C-alpha cells in the first residue's frame, strides 16, 4: 500500500527563481490592496465627517427652531448720526445697527461727469441727534473755515 507525505525536498535554481517571482507578485498585490484600503478608509472618514457636520447643523436648527439663510439686506449709512443700519428686505426688520468705521464716514458724491468727489462730515447737514464726535468735527472745520 502506497501513501503520500509532505516531506522536504531541495529546490532547483529554476524553482527558486520562480518562487522569488511569485513572492514579488504576491507582495505587490498585498501592497496595492493596502493602499486601496487606506484610500477607502480616508474616503469613509471624510464621508463620516461630512455627515457629522450635517447632523450638527440639523441638531442646532431643531434646538433653535430656526436656520440661518442668505437673506437680501439693505445697508443704510446715516452720516448725520454716524451709524450704519442693516435691514432685512423680506421683513423690514433691523438686524444690525453700528457706528460707522473711518472708511464709511468718508462719503462720496458723484458729479455730473461721473467723477467721485469726497464729502467729509463738515458737509453733512447738522442735526441735534448727531454723535458728539460728529458735532465736534463740524465745529473745528466750521471755525477753520470762518477763520480763513
């Protein structure tokens, strides 16, 4: 009665070369799969992050019972009082009122030929409800103009 057993046998030079090529091919395939797994993990993490951010926005909207939307607003500059007022166009509700910054305080006029001409606070009409710094500026310029 005959039987087969796995027993050690020396490899020929050709078999060694063949095994080396097989090993390189197997390692290359494993490296490619590892890279594909990393890319898939990165994509999955990015998708999970986007979903978590969306869930956070939805949760915030539910808690606040409102959401932020882009709404057209009108920006009005009150040079007499030195204020900028932002008003919603859809409801007329004032959403912001703040003091003008230095750039906003420098008004411009457009002449008939289309040229922009600077208008300073001294040229703005006087008002009793103007902030003190506006009245003070007008007073200095007014005195300077009277002295000249």
